[in-house]
C-alpha cells in the first residue's frame, strides 16, 4: 500500500485532462418542481442544473463520476459514444439512479461497463438493481462489471486515480483526484489526513449547497474556507441548490480564483 506522499506522486500525470461538468445541481435539480423562485424561473442557461456529475477524459479514456437520474440526458447532450468506466462517490439516489442507461453503451461497445465503488456502495447498487445481478439474466439488462475500491490509489487502463475520503454528515463518501484535478461532492467535512491528498492542485471542484448552514453539506462559506486552506490554482463550486442564488449575481461576489460551475462547462487541466 502506498503512503499518502507516494499516492499523490503516482497520481500526477503529464497528460492533459479534460473535465466536463455534466450536472451541477443538487438532488432536486434546478428548476425545482413546483417552485416559483427567481432562480427556478431564470432564463439564464447557467441556472438550469441537472443532478451533479462530471466526466473526465484522459487521452482516449473517458470516466464518468456518478450516474444520477439525468445520466441519459447528459450523455446525449455531450454526444458520448464510448465509456471506459463509471466511478461512484456514494449510493444516494441522485448519484446512482441512471445506471440502467449504461445499456446503450453495452449495445454500442459490445462489452460490459466497468464500475468502481467501495463495498457499501456496491451492496446498495446490488439491492437497487437486483435484476442486473439475478441468476436469470433477462435479455437486454445492463451489463456491468463491479470493481472494489478502497481508500488507496488504484488504476484503470493505466490511469491513476486517488480516492479522497470525505464525510457527508456521518456517511463516508469518496472524492477523486486525477493528476492535478480533484472532484469533491456531497461533503460536510474533510478529515485532516485526507486534506494532504488535495495539495498542489491546479483545479478543484467542490460542492457548496447554499449560503445557509446545512447538516450534511458544506455551505458557501465552508467551501470557500476549504478552498483558501488547500489553495488550488482554480476552484469551481457545484452541487448548488436554488437557494444558492442566480449565477450571474453570485459569481461577482467570489474570490478571483473561484468560479461557479454550470452544466456543460469544460476545461483542460
């Protein structure tokens, strides 16, 4: 097992990483059903937020982190044709509910899709999608191959990925670091020992649910404090609720290296 310093060193890449924000909204998305607030009624496309997910591309390898209820729509919007693997942060419905739609990739690629998750998350997926794992396989069901990950460096087709243990209230969740990019969603706290995995980043995406305090999510100030402590060159805020405010207004209030993510945003690291 690698120590933290070795893990971070191994995770660094000389290759360019392309990150695409598939969704930047919280569990309800924006607009919220039946809501008439100014954010939900906004005509600004940056205020239309699907459930949180990102896509990471390294060379010809394409990784999706979480398949929420909007997975199908996100794959169609980005015109994704091939998928190397899916990584799951945790088992909540807004992060796993779209997994059935990997069937389209099974048909096109004529192979299973590799899925990486820790043991507890795998067990939740097996309960939620019992038909995938049944002894009798109904024709046309999703074909996935589960891979166990723990809190240590792992590799997928030569690409190094470093999990980062964060806490969603008391629920253990994984963030992921690819090279000098890290993605943290659904978190309230980061243990001090895990913060060492988040040093020397070029870009970090971190969840910032709203301005008010929340029991299981970082609010805006907590996210800004974490960014200031870790000092990434650039940071983007995601997993935003409609109470966060309008993109056009709130982005003007942030430090120069902090931005608000929006659906469809892409950048190179």
